[in-house]
């Protein structure tokens, strides 16, 4: 094996590893993004529940004030 063949082999190995690392990074970013979006939706649902309960409480207070 000549020096040129060794250099090409190292280049192929390096490019293959970089492609693999890039694909793993993209998949990791997509998974993290999905988890963050799920947490965001969960927090929004809880916040909407709290807001709805607060509005119901305000409506009850207004109703009892009228009586």
C-alpha cells in the first residue's frame, strides 16, 4: 500500500465518520425539538386550564354580586 492509497483511505474514513456524526446530530436535534415542543404544549394546556378556572371564578363572583 502506497502513501497515496493510505491518504485516500484516511480521507474516506474521515468523510464517512463526519457524515455519520452529522446525521446523528441532525437526528438528536429533531428529537430534542420534538421533546421541547411536547413540554411547551403540556405547559400551554395547564395554563389554559388555570385561565379557564380563573374565568369561571370571576363569573361566579359576578353572579353572586348581582344577587
